[in-house]
C-alpha cells in the first residue's frame, strides 16, 4: 500500500484520477492505444479520485495475477477521466507522476515507478522481485507492505481545456 498526498499543478480538469498500471514497456506511453508497441497497460491498483487541486490518496497494489519478467514496470499515472468511469480510456489526457521534494516514499526519484527484476543488480540497486524508484535508473527493493508519506504531483502541468468551438 502507498499512502500520501497529491498536489495537482496547472489547471486540472474536474475529474482527475490516480492509479498504477503494469506494463512490459519501458515507458507507459508505448502501451497506450495511441502508440501500441507492446501489450496494453493493465490496472494493478485501486483508482483514487482526487479533488480539483489534488488531495490525500491510498493505493493498494495487486500484482497477484501478473507474470512479470525483468524490465517490466508499474507506472503511477494521473489522468483526466472524461466520463468519470474510473477507467483510463484511449484518448484521455494523462500525466506521469513525480515525487515532490518532501516525498518519503520515492526519496531522490525522478518518477514514481516500480521495476521488476529477476536477479540482484548492485549497479542499479535491485533485488529479485519488485523494486521502487529512488533516483535516475536507481531502485530499492520493497521491504515494507506499507509505504507512507508520498508527496506526489503531475510531471507536466495541466493546461486549460480548449473549447471545441472555433475562435
């Protein structure tokens, strides 16, 4: 379980959600409907609704039905849930999640991801199993069932929604 607070930057849409998605891709972007270069990303946490500026969250990871291999990831993603159905639908605007300076869950990380490794790799800090990001291509094994004190934000600022009317 991961708990903490999200601060949304920019002008977020009214229905922003936070969740974790599993993918065999090195980048969540390549598992979306727009650019499919690997299997689609799979939801592996509960979906947390956030207020207009963010708010507290609690995510529970469920990796039970997965068959991960070395190089597979879980990405935390924020998305504008246009129809508020708790499902990331193709075409919905999404943002990567980054830790803020005060974050205690992903200390020193540049992004909020989990990385699966099949063997220990001292140079990047992994052990067999799921590891969490603690720096640029640096990881630490997950040793606690509960990670508290996450302070997260969207990587790119939300932009105002453009009207479909011509100006």
